C-alpha cells in the first residue's frame, strides 16, 4: 500500500497564498493477483481476480461525504473509487452492504453516477448472508445503493381506452418506462388480447411496445391487458377495453 500527498495552493484577492495538504491512501493491485480491497467503513468491497487488470494499478476508495442519503431511496453512502481512467480487462465485483434491518433487499441495486449527474442502474445480485448487493463493473466510478420501489409507468397509446374503432386489425401499442432499475427485456412484458398472450415488439429506446393484430377482430368489445416487471421486481398491471365497429 502507498500513502500519497496532495498540495493545493490558492491565491486570495489580497494576493495572500493559501496552502493545504491532503493525504490519501492508495492500495496497490497487481495484475494477475486475486485481491480484495475495502473502504474504511468496510461497507464497500472490490474483488479483483487474476484477469481483472491489464496492468498494476493503485486503487483509492473514498467515502463521499457530499452524497449522504438525503433522498428516501438512497441507502447508505456513496463510494468514489479511482483511478477512473483505467479500463478493466474482465471486470471487478463491487459489493455494497445494506443495513441488516432492511426489509426488502430485493428492491436494492448498485448504481453509478454517470456523466450527466444521474444515478444509473448496473445490477442487483443479492447476497443475503453478507447483507450486500453486488455488481460486475468494467470501470471504476462513484457507486451507491439505491432502492427502487416504484412500479413501471404504463399507458396505452392505441386504441384509446373504452373507445370504438373501425379498424378490425389495429396496432395495439403501449408506453412502458421504468426510471430507476429499468426493464431487463421484453420477456418482462406480457400483453394479452381477449385473454390470449400475444407476441409483441419492444422498442426500449422509445419506451414503446406494440402488437399488430393479424386476423380481423370480431365486431364488439375486446379486452387488452399488460403486465410489466422491472429489475427490482416491481410490477404494474393495466387492463382496458375497446370496441370494433
């Protein structure tokens, strides 16, 4: 391990020179060596294995005191891990501990702070014996645990709810979006038409899923339903009717 020192200088309006020194602890990780590194509070752990690195690096984990859990879905503190400019070969595992009294750990996930200042979901593998959530990452960033207990947003686009249409082969479409953990794949979205499951097409970039009816529908009432589950196991169900003239 290595202890580094940074010297910061600043000049006031009266030309007075101010100096400040800051010491940081750097931990050396050698290429091809299995190693575990912990934060000072032992609530963040990084697992390196033999193929994690292209070269030796010095790692620093700093508890970010500026990112305290001021929001209800923030769990614990944020951990700023450096160096940021090193690409990892086969990645490392980030473990973040959650409180033992946490009632719904399956709602937690590992997130990183992206370049736009937004916390972005990575993964939510759960280790209940160690009270931690872990994720495999390929770069060192600022990480934290967030709780997602908000179900996905679902709105029908067409046909409008409880309306009458003339087209007997309509394109049934929904707006589907989850703003935290996200929707893993189209397999987490189920659409049924008159009780029968249909195969729909999902466009995650536009938050849209649709089903093109192929066989003409009979005149009268038809029921359409959708069920969506996000990565934190929150579920939204929606059901409506429309009529074919």
